[in-house]
C-alpha cells in the first residue's frame, strides 16, 4: 500500500520518483520540470530524476545550470540530473533513472509534457486503490483545423498506456526487467512494457484524473516520411507479442503500402523492358493509391496549399519508406514481419 501522501514518510524516502528522459530539448524539459515543481503533494513525498540521454555538452551544461537554480528554490525534496555519455534511446534512459530512484512508485512522463498540479496525487491515489500500474490521461490541445501531423500526434490522447503519463510500482518494474532497451526510439517501448506487465499478472488500470498536457511540437515539412523509421521497432514488438500486436496495434499488414510499392516497381521494370502501356498502367495505379492515401490524410485537416502539397508528395513516398523500414526491422530482429 502506498503511504498517505498527506503524511511525511517515516523512512526518509520519497513516496514517488518521477523519471523524465530527455535528449536535446532544454526549453521543453525546463517547462516540464517547472510543472513538476508545482505538484500539490508535499515536496518531501516526491523526487524528480532527469536523465539526459547523451545530449551535447552545451545542452547538458545549460540544463544543469537551470536545474541548480530550481533546486535552490527547495520545492521538491530532491531534483537530480543524470547524464548518459552516449545516446541509447529513451528506454535505456528510463531504466537508468529507475535504478537511481528511491520511491516505491515510479512515475513516468516525457520532457515535452506539462503535468497538471494534482498529477502525482491522482496517480498515487489510483495505485493506493490496488493497481500495480496506472495509465493517466494525456491531453493534446489542437487547433480548430489541425494538420495531418498534429492529428496524428493527438493519437496519444487515445493510447491505452504511454510513458508520457504512467505509474508503476518499482518492485514490479524490477521483477519484469524494466524497459526493453532494444527499442532505441520513442516507439512501442511503452506498449511492450504494458504487454509484459499484463503477462506478469499485474493489475493495470486507467486514472483519467491523473492528467498531463502534451502540446504538439512544431515539425519540419515532410516529417511524416522521416517518422517511418520508427516502424522498424514494430517488428520487435511483433516478434515478442505477435497476438497482442495484431489485436491491439495493427490488425492487418499495410497492404496498400505493398500495393503502392509493387505498382511502382512494375512501372519501372516495364519501362525498362519497353512495355510502355503496362508501365503507364502501373504508374497510374501508383498515383491512384497515393491520391487515395492523401485524400484520407486531408480529411478533417488543413487544406492550406502548403499542407495539401505536403500530403500529396509524402503520400507517394511514405509507402516506399515504410516498407523499407519494415524490411529492415524484419531482418534486424529476425522475424517474418509484413
């Protein structure tokens, strides 16, 4: 049972340790830390552990200086900064933070969130009610007419369990081995943790009153193409939990992506063979698949000319890039993954 947060812990240890993994985003991190310093529970009941996943020396020194200023304010009993010499991904960074934690409960949030003042109080209440792990609510504010990228980012608000807002008993984390550090990107490592928590028999509940706000970060033009690299780690999740992956993540392979790539390749091969009619037919099929994909992405999103152009171009490119990274994942993790 988690101690009553209205009373000072008799052991001298905090009730909860907040672990925040960060990499190269000092402004966002400091905004998150400032929100954590405004929690309604007693300062002696929680600690904040920031783990820098190999940022540059300049970023590290700036963050350390700013955290030192906040530490002198004395709002939290402990505000620690840990630095990893090389970038190993958020899963490894969080494990590093958990090893240094002293609380019986570990609370995870990301460096680009703003936890609400009662976030820790509500999460601890859900744990005290009998849960081994808790998924809080992630609120993603969007403009009236979002871009495709913004709408995609808002999917966090509907995710079942994400490290932007999660609480887990520390002894339970230790028993299942923490995060799988083979997930080198911020992708699927939290779903993997949820599947392993369930496999261990842990009680996982939602706590909608434990809220964090997750503003959408600005993104460069064509960001959706670069994001396809993450799908490589879908292969790892599928290898570990094939049934769970198909049931909760992606019920079917992205056949439209494979159709787009196949039609594009057929167009190229037929053009080289001098079969211009077949080449044209395959080329038009590739364009049609891309157009349908772009139309779906533009549904209920911005129709600004720049955004429309981005959707048209990236919708033609995404299938190729996604299939490439899916194949890379299948080879890397040695799993028949489509």
